[in-house]
C-alpha cells in the first residue's frame, strides 16, 4: 500500500504506563520514563532521537504516576530557560533563553493504571490523524542509535503490518525466530546471549490494531505479536549499533556514565539536519 502522503512524517507512540518494578529504588518516586539521564529524563532522550529525523508529533501512553509527565511537559519551557516572574494580579513571565524550545506536539494520553501494552496502543490510537497510515511505536525505557529514516523505509519496503528492531544484547530477554527479514515466532527468555530480541523502535501499520488488538486487555508482546508473526505480518529490521534498556539500577548507572562522558552513543544523529 502506498502512503496517501509519502512526505508526511509519522508520529511516534511511546509506551510509558508501566511501573518499572525492576528499577524499584528509583521508580518509587518517578515513573521509569521520567528517571533522569543527566539532567533530563530518559523519555526526553528518546524523543530527541526521533526529532533528529523530523518527528514532531508524540503520543505518550500514560498510566503509573502520569502526573509527573503532565508537570514536566506543562513546565517544559520554564525548566529549560532563565525566567523573570512579575507577581501580582497581572502576573507575567519573561523567558530569557529560547535555546531549549522544541517544536514538538506532545499528547499525554491517559491509558489507565493497569492497562496492558496492547490496550494502551488501542486506546491512544484515537489521537492518530486520519491520514496516519502507520506510526512509530517504542518503549519509554531504552535508548539507541537507530536510524529512524532507514527503519521507516524498511517498513514500507517490507510491506508488513509491524516492523520491530531486532537487536542482539547480552541475553536475558525473549528470543525472536527469524527467517530472513520475516519474524516467524517468539520464545520467552531462552538460555544463551547470542540471540536477537525485540528492542522496540517499531513501526506499526494502523491496520495491525484492528486485526490483532481486538480488545483493551491484551499484552502486545503476547498473543497479538505471536499471532501476527504466525500470519507473516511482522518484519525485523536488524540494528547492529548501540542499544541499551534501563531495567535495573546498574543499567541506569551505565547510561548516566556514558552521558557524563559527553559522547553517549544514542546522540549519534542529534546534530542531523532534516
């Protein structure tokens, strides 16, 4: 299927509603996507990656501690600039530095506290525009140097309803079974550390929602993806560059150490001109 508007950049939907139990020491206070790397939360780092490729529309699927996201984005400009506040009845605010401004449209979608990932996608899909044939989809707890433009072109060429980024980190995740660039199935947490996993950074055709997300009580990574793989509706974009999730305190520390060095690998495309 050819896009109705091939020059339009799709939005990205980011799953941000989970409780991050394996990062409990930090997520007691903050939802995992709001846990900072340097001075900014990891969700900001993820959004910067997409923005480097011209993505300006973001749909955040919220649940656990969604008020933290609301506070952060409502006060985004004030957090990034020096400000002068004139108090009194005619209160006025002057922003002295505009370097932190982003040309982003951010939709904060309340998808429920206990909703499963598939349900969050189905609920938040109402904020897609009518001509959004497909959209980017990722998790709010991993950074990578994925070339977003190449991922999108791969998805268009593959012609599947879902494209996932297959990455090959140290193995403690579920394994993908691949035949060429087609996903044939999934296996939970196999032994060994040399297998591909779904690293997020996906592209989903909105027809996937109607075909495989029939209810709001579905875990995206279970029956929907398994059934889609069985129906040859899933493609795998192999990513050989940097990828790192933030599931544990050790991984949180690792990402902060990389950031402090000033050459964090996920910043690879941040200076890119679109």
